[in-house]
């Protein structure tokens, strides 16, 4: 029998009603005679009982002095609650099921607590349970070190658990169930007429995910791509099939992909633009600036270096430190906080003239100043003030007719 991996995100598990939908998707696929491995996230979102952010708030109240190892022990509880509750629901509906922790499912990681990388998956325990006819429920987002310490994979890591398990088990497909109808042309919370993409390649989705489309984790897409396993992103709350991510397109699908210049828009908010001007007598300015950022572990993005100076972005949370560090070494940067990086993404834009002109047109028509821009052959980025972010996304979405 083939294996199907189903992953259910936080909102898909947060209420009794939501869990009834989950039960429906599991029952339906079981009737198709597939062996099922079900990966679960912690229930709900920030503020809701047992959500990852809620667990984190328990320690923030005390000044958050918990070491990373113990913090992972706490965070791991959220997924364990989901897995055991779902196990109980399946069993009370006469579906044989077993719940495994990440370690129990054989997910071995390195010991970078809070951002562990999967080293290996030992699938014996899963295969044994599948042979016994059980639905195997696995806690997402976690693994175990060789010495038995629980680790977590970084925020949004349940998607990675699902695709890594799918790859290790040579699954037929990996289905990511969430609260929206697939991967959309923009975040539907901001662009109301965003539309689900029906079939897309891995590279494009990986790019969208890296640029802030948080519906799926980029690492998860990379793993599915390497293993060449199709990925479906769909809603728990509907029967619609959502988005299929694959590179094996039939002729009709391939034609659609080629015709599309722009696939979607994505955003990352909460960034600060830092501008440093070259000064007389500081010929190594660029070297000093970026070495200082690296030395203080400040992640930099949107980098533009020219003989007149350097301009780049950091997360707002790192901005004060970045400015202080630069002041200390004698460069006095200009910092503009509260910016958003907007990405216009499309594998089909490569070599097509006029895309940047349309971007500038869309933003100018709305009176939105562009603070900085850059491009690659599949993406054009613009930096705008966060106050203009929603308007900019809506204008770009409309300019490229992404709702159609
Ligand atoms: P889950 O808990 O199921 O993993 P997430 O909150 O991590 O859910 O991801 C789903 C959310 O991602 C959606 O509610 C949506 O607001 C957001 N999102 C951002 N960009 C996109 C996009 N391009 N397509 C779909 N959803 C997106
Ligand atoms: N519960 C974890 C988080 O909120 C993992 C996940 O949802 O993918 O980051
Ligand atoms: Mg998620």
C-alpha cells in the first residue's frame, strides 16, 4: 500500500469542530486504502490554550531565563497535546491509531536547540505501526538528539517534519492542511481577492515562502523537491483540493505556467533600512560595516553596496543594536524603522521587459514612495514604509491581474 502524509496546522486542531474536519480527512483517505502518517502542530494560535506562543508566554512572564534545552522541552508539549487528543478522537471513532513523539518516530536531529536540523529518520517504528494497521500520528516540530534530548526545528517546523517524513517513507504525496484554500497569490489577510494557485513548481513556492508567504515553510518545500514528492496545500475546512506543488506538469499545466509572468506577491514587515555613507579616510567602510554586523550576529538583507556607501536592512528588533555598533566604530548611519519588504515573484518574468515599469507605475499611482529596490531573474523587491504595505500589496496584485 502507498503511504500518504497528512499534516494539520494549529488552526486545524484548535476546536472540537475543527478536529471533526480533521477526522473527516483522515477517514476519507483511509478508505482509499492508503497507509496514513499524520503530523500535527500545536493547537491554535497565540493566546489560545496549548499554542506554541502561549507556552512561550508562560516563561516570558518570568523574564525568560530558560536555557534553550529546557525551552525546547516546554515547546515540545504543544504538539504532544495535539497528537494525543487526535489519537483519542480516532480511537473513539474505531480508527486504530498510535501517537509517536518526534523521537519515537525516529527523527534524529543535531543538538542546536530551537533550530535543530534533521540528521536522519529511522522509520522502523512507523513501519511497524503501519503494518499493524494503525494510523500513525507524529508530533511535528520536534526530534531528538542521539543522546535522547528533545529538540525543536524552529518556528513553523511541523511542515518540515511532514515533508522529511514523507521523503524518508517514500510517500505518494504530502498533504499540508491549513486554514486557507491553498497557496494564494498573496496573503488573503491583506489582499482580499487573492486566488489559490492550482499547480506550481517547487522553486517558485520555495521562493514565495522565503519572501514571507508563511503558509508553508521553505525548508519543507526544499525537502519535498529533493525527494520529488508532490505536495498539496489545502484547507482543512473545505473539500477543495487547493494547490499542488510539483515539477511534473502535464502539457496543459506547463503552458499555463509559462504564460504567467508574475505568480504572486509576498511581504516581510518589521524591518529597518540602514544607510551608511562612505567617509574620507575610511576606505574599508564596507568591510567594517558588514564585519561588525556579523560579529554581533545581526542578520542583514536587501544589501546594496556602491562606492558612495552601503544600504541594507535588519529586523526592527535588531535595529538599535545595529545603530549602536556602527556609531561605536565611527560610522553614523541613518536608520528608517517600520519598513516592509515586498516581493513580486514569478519564474516567468525572466527577460521580460516592463515588469519593473509596471511595479513603479502601481506604486506611484497610489503615492507610495519606494525606499529601495533590487531584482533577480525571478523576483523584484521593493522596500516601502510599513504604513503603505497593505496598499502596495493590493496595488501590485491588481496591476498584474493576479485575481484572474
Ligand atoms: P498552520 O498553523 O496551518 O501552519 P500558518 O498560520 O502557519 O498555518 O499559515 C497559514 C497562513 O498563512 C494563512 O492563514 C495566511 O494568512 C498566511 N499566508 C501568508 N501568505 C500566504 C499565501 N501566499 N497563501 C496562503 N496563505 C498565506
Ligand atoms: N507549533 C510550532 C510553531 O508554532 C510549529 C508549527 O506550527 O509548525 O511554530
Ligand atoms: Mg505553519
